[in-house]
C-alpha cells in the first residue's frame, strides 16, 4: 500500500469507505450515543463494503471458503464478545455483540457461533454472499505459487473501530476474514480479547490489524492498555513501543487507539494503513499512506 503503486480509483474508493464508516460513528457519538454503538456501526459499514477484508469481501481459506472472526469490547465494565470461523452470519460484529450481551460466554466458534446467531434472530447470509471475484483471484494467485512474495494488503486488511463517548466510556470492535489461504481452522488475533481487541475505561480502546500470530504472542491490545493504565507511558508511546517490539520479532501490522484522555491515534510498521479519525472539535481525517 504505497502511493506510487496504488491505483487512484482504489485510493478514492477506499477513502470513501473509510469516511462512510467514520460518519456512521459520528452520527451516534455527536448526539450523545454510546461508544459501543459507534464502533459496532462503523465496523458494520466496513463489513458490508467489499473493499475490506471483513464480512462481505473477506479473503478465502485454502479450501475456498470464507470464515470470519470478530470481537467487541466495552471499557466501562470490560464486557466482551467474540466469534471465530463464522460462515453464514451477515455481520460478524453484530454476532460478537450478541454473544457479549445475550450469552454468559465471551467466545463462540464455528457452526456453533452461526447456530447462536440463528437462535437469536441475527441476520443470516448464504456463504456465497460473502464472496467476491477479486478475493477468489487472490486465492488462486496464492495457490499457484505459495512461495511467491505476496502483497500484505492482500493478505491482511482487518477492519476495526475504537471510540470514546461523551460519558468517557470507550469501546473497541475488530472484524476480519483473516489470511488468504488460511488452513486448519486458523484463527488470528482479531477475536482474541487482549490480542487484537481490548477496551478499558481506565486506559482506552485498542484494535489491531496485521499478522495475527505476532499480535497474539505479544498480547498487543492488552499490553497497550496495561502500560497506559499503570502510567508507564501515554497510549501513543505504549502503542509505538508495541509496534517496535512487533517489528523486532518480524511481525507486520498496525494499531488504532482511542485513549481515555486525549486524541485518537495509531501506529504501524507497514508502508500504509487504511485509517481515519474524528473528534468533537471538528477533526476529520482519512489517510492511507505513512506520513499522511
Ligand atoms: N489480524 C488478522 C488476522 O491475523 O487474522
């Protein structure tokens, strides 16, 4: 994802998709709505947009299926819900929230998670509804030469949202199709509370994107929250430190955060990361490449 190699049309449509997600969250937050509703709304927009690797437009597994993972967490009570390997639920983030609010559990996986969705009246979608020709082409390219260098933007592309509302509560939501060509029921960091998703009103909300295995090993989202809560450093410095540690281990990716105090931000070690932020002072920013 570098400016020189990104198709201008893709650049435009990606920015439009990011703006639509921001607007969905702004509409809730500026009328006094909850951070939890804002992050769910933003992620739903991104899940329904085929440009992003979540919900419709997710990448394919090696077997040519789509298996979605998602998590949501609220910071005031540290309630959380997560799902993995979902195949027939239109918006995995809606299901993750239902797991949080309507079950005694935190994490459901596979056909059981889709079964929970049906039992609780959450909108279904047929497996082919999630599929797009471009993701199919990416799988075929990968399978044709598994050793070939593969563009990170094709491999990753997890979506996430973080927010702080007028009551000072924070929330985080993350959703993904995972990795192109994933096998054996592989699950990344996104639905693992503390790895790819975390929220705590005493620190802030965090959502991660990138090579999930590294984010799991470092418990990135929880460690950023813990370092911030314990006063080791502010959330930007904690996020920078975790991205540095990720880099040392060889991991690639990025983090968005909404701190309990201060402005939302991010850090990443890739050439670009789709991102945007807004606040009540009028800040509106959408960006793709490093340095924007
Ligand atoms: N970060 C998403 C994944 O690794 O599945």
